[in-house]
C-alpha cells in the first residue's frame, strides 16, 4: 500500500473537487492508487446534484458551432468545479449535446437550454460529483460569421458585412488573443473614459504638478486616445501584422466588422481560493477535540 501523503491527498482533491477527508478515505480504500480512488469515487455516486448546487463552478468549457453557410453561429459556456472534469468524456458529451440543441432550436438565451437539459445535467452531477451549470449562450446571424475556439477555454464569434469566413476567423483569432473591450471608440462610454482619466491623473499626480492646464489636458488627451486604441477592436494592431489596424484589415478586404462576442471560461465568476495547508491544520485540530 502506497503512503497516503498530504501531496497525494491534495492532488486527488484538485482533480476531483472533493473534500480533503473524503479524498483521504478514498485513497486509503484504494491502497494509495489515485486513479482507482477517482474511479471508486465516481462509481459510488453518493453525491447528489442538490448537494452540489451551492458549490462554485468556475472552470468548464466554451463551445462554438458555425452553420454550413457561415451566416449563423452559437457560442455557449458550461461550467464545472474543476478543469479536470472539463476534459472528461462525460462532460464533453454534455457540452456537445447542449450545443447541438441550442443551435438546432435557434436559442438566443440560456434559460430555455437550462430547462431542457436539466435532467441530463443532474445525471452528470450525480455521476461526477461536481456542480455543473449551463452559464450563458449567444447566437449571432449576419452576412458573414466566423468562429474560433482556443482550446476549450476561449471562444469568439465575429460578424462581418462583406468579406469572407476566413477573414472573420482571422479577426476572431485576434479577438481571442487581444481581448478588446469594444468594437470601436464610439462605443466606449463616457463613464469608462472618465474613469480612465481619473486613474491617469492619480497615477501621474507628481508628473503633472505645477504644469500649465493646457499641457495637462494634452497629456490626458494622449492617454485617452491610447486607451481608446487599446480597448477598441478596429483600432488595435492586428496580431499577425502589427503595421495594420484590424479595422483597416477588414476594409482592405471589402468588409466591415459588425460585432464580436468573446467568451472565456469563468470570467466574472468570483472564485474561492482555498489555503490547503490551513484546511489541513483545521481538520487536524478538529480531530483532536
């Protein structure tokens, strides 16, 4: 029997998302074989979906589907508690099934998909022992639509007026890498600009102290212009050719960028950071009481 070390317990906990004591018991029963412990934990099926509903699911997968004529596409995010589960066949099958249904039914929001897939979701949760959630969905239609999926963690849809699917995909790849916040400078809100100005002035208080007002205004204007270029897709240098802006790239191909959608796994979800050493200490203290 292999020694049940803290490192082994920690690895099983990270791979399964289960509690420390549950992991230790599973490893003990499996004679220290972590793969057997994982199989046994899944086979037990003791954890019900209801018990997992409150657990934060901030990992998972992004999936995209593009129509054969490149005029419509769907992107979805489905979350799990661990990246380990996101790589497993059962989870992948649930994602694929959900994506196909969303596309076939031309769904434009997640609620109908969540309702339709609830039984399948509960079955998956009971089998894998992790919380699983269909988080969001977007459908786009247009003259030309391109899609790009970077692994299973980032997905992008780009809609063009004119141009080609290949161009739309190239721009989608750029969006995946550069993460623009807006399509063009005109979409940047006054609130965002004001916030950027406030930050700039605070960070450069010592540099602008005593300078004439017109000089300060020019400094602020320069920073805001840079901010607009960095945040706006059409103003960003194309990742494959930094000498060309993305907007100009589209124009040269006789196209106009209409919209883009970028999903990244877990963005905006507050993750709970667990101090493993502190958890071990707490468990040991509790066992001595």
